[in-house]
C-alpha cells in the first residue's frame, strides 16, 4: 500500500515542501530511504522502527521504500521522523488514509516514541499555510513557535501515540494558542548609562548611533569604558514591533537557538563573538547554509571587541552586508538569504600595547608596529563606519564620584558634580527621533539605511551647512561614501534636536565623529 504525507526541509530561512511517500510491498524486511536524504534523515530508519515498537504499534515486516520528493533537493535534519512514522502506519493499515489529508507534520522521534523539538518550526508553519494546509503536527515544545503563524491550526503533541490519537479524532484536538505579542517583556538587565562616568563624546555618539542606526567605532586605551558603553546601546533602542520580532524569531528558529516553548523573541539581540571566530561563524555558511553572528544580531547590536585582533579577511566580509542589510550565501546548486539589519559597534585599542596617545603612559610600540596594527582594518571598512570616536581614560575625579555618596564634595570650580544621565532619559530622546524618522522616511527606516535618492530629497540642507560640507570634502579628502554618511549623521543629529532642516551646527558636530579619515596618510 502507498501512503503520502507532507513535510518540509530548510534551505536558509525558507522551508521547501517535501512529499514523504511510503510504499509497503512484499520482500525481505527492510526500510530504504531514497530522495537525496542526508545522514540524519537516513538514520530515521532505526529511530522510527524503535519508536513504533515501544509505542505499541506493529512494525511492518515487508519491504518498505520511503521516497522524499522532489528527489533533486537535498534533505537534512531529523524532522522527517514523524511523517515517515505516520506514513508507515497508514501504509500498514493502522491509521486511516484520510487522517493526513491537509495535515503537515515535522518532528524528531526518540526511541521510546517521545517527540523532540526540531529547528525551523516557524518556517515550516509558514510554508504549510502558504500551501493551504489545514493543520500542522509538531512536538509540543515547538507548538508556541509554530502558532505564531496566523490562519493555521497547530497541534502540539509530546508522544507518537498522542499524535495518532489526534489524527484519528481531530475533533478532540486542541490547537496551540498564539503567544503574546512582542514588546510586552521587560528590558533585560544590563549596564545603565548612569554608570558610565565621563566620556561625554562617547555617550553622545552612542545616542546618535541608537537614533539613526549608524555603525560606531570606539578607540581608546584599556579601561576607558569602550565595552561598557557598547553594552548600553541595547537599552537605548526601542522595542521590537511584531513584524521585526517575527523575522528575528524565524532566524533564531532556523539556527536552533530558541528555548523550548518559546514564542516570539521580544528583545533586541546583542551578539559579541570572540575575535578568533572564522568567516563562516561571522556571516554564516555550511553545505546547507545556516545563519552566522551577523544574521543572529538582526534588528540588534553586533559588538566586535578587540576589532583589530580579527583577521583582516574576516572583517572584510562585512563590507557588503553593512550597506545592504542582508547577506546572500551561494553554493553550487542553491543560494540562501539572511537578513542582517544590524548596528555594528567595534572597539579597539589604539595600538598593540594600548597606550598610544595617552598623556600619562608611554607607548612601547614603534611606528611600524602601529601601522601594522591598524593595517588590519581596511580603509573601505572604516569608510562604512559612520561614527568614529577616540576615547580617553576618565579622570580620577569622575571615577570617584559614585563613591562620594551623599557627602557635599565639590569639584575645583565649586560646583557639585552632576550625576550622569540615565539610559531611560536618553532612550526617550531616541524614541522621539525614531518617530520623526518614521513619519518622514519611506518605510519608517532609519537615516543610516536611506537610499541616496531619498537622502537628497529628505535631507533639508541649509546653504551654510552645504558650504561647510563642501569644505570638509576637500580638506579631509572624504570619499563619496564618506561624505554621504557624514550627511546621514548630521540628519540624525537634527532629528535628535527636533530640527526640521540640517544646519551648520549639525554638520560640524558630525565632523567630530570622523576621527580616522585619511588614516592611510598617517
């Protein structure tokens, strides 16, 4: 007898339809898998046999052929265990054929029939809905994730016997409930800007980066607060909307990073890979491409500490994704797209010893060593970083301020030291700037991602600001890309200050964040 059931395999972020055909015929007992099945799919033969036996079902004694169509599409992952088992039950007459009409299934079986979670359940649910399925059968730990898709019933089951019972009596099945919307979760714990003492230039650059989505580079000696400042960025960003949360959840689901029972990802990610990571770990890869750190930081922050310690070839892979907000990974017979609309924050020492330019500590590096150290950061990569900030070690007075408590200690000018502004106060200004961009920019995108034509139309550059910009282009020898990014930063500064047009003050401030223009001239 021949039985068919529907499932899907992952290709990048997409799930492609796979028809699982099970044929039971005469011959010696055997189970053969055909259809370009990977190793984990081939191993389903033993898992399915054991799961059927321990669940109280009869294991067919004839020759079983399982075909995964289309045959020219490579299938990977253990998600075909459940559809193969259900197909065997139909082919052997233990389950009525009409039970799987319009029902898709995906799940890994343990040897005793328990269902284990699989990655990419959200993508499979989206494909099932687009193909007109009436229900999707998944492990109970994947039910909350798959239930995010509207217009599709999701049945979460914990055991093979439970799945068979629901297929026999669909009226008794209870669809999984859709999880709450994103943005309801509280912000995760992290450093507050109130804990960052000193560094007013770095704090202002962080605010601009959060408002416009600009990439940021922090350069300073050890202990100047680069890492702490970078970790404050996530608290300044507004909450994810549902569309962004759904896209981010899909990426994390395909990567297998969702916790069991998790619905929408409600927090913006903060990814901080080690500087020894490979290019594939950073941008994604593999024979069946999976997302890397770049895609996992989508709609969030990618923090690259010790930026100059990364291999040059690895950092240069970031050039195109930083501009386009997506990355395509090409293989011989396929290509996969991963979104990566990120805010990049890089942190680096000014030299190998870390003390070049410090007024109190002497640098031990020679000029050649400093050039080789900075030579790992290519000019085209630096040109794509809008905000470049040099940080100095904070003064002892600023560091001692939080330990003074309520005592009436004053600085040399006779004034009480002011407490640094907290994250919540800065986040309000950032949110207001985001609202202005959402009303003005097409698609509500940030200024950093505006197209060139849209920037020219929406910039509103005053004549004096234009003259100052032209002067900066000539004196600093900015590239066309660098000059355009300077205007994007100026537009964001004007949005933070609630200015409808870009004046010379905004352009002048934006110029203070171009610290490494002409670095190759030294």
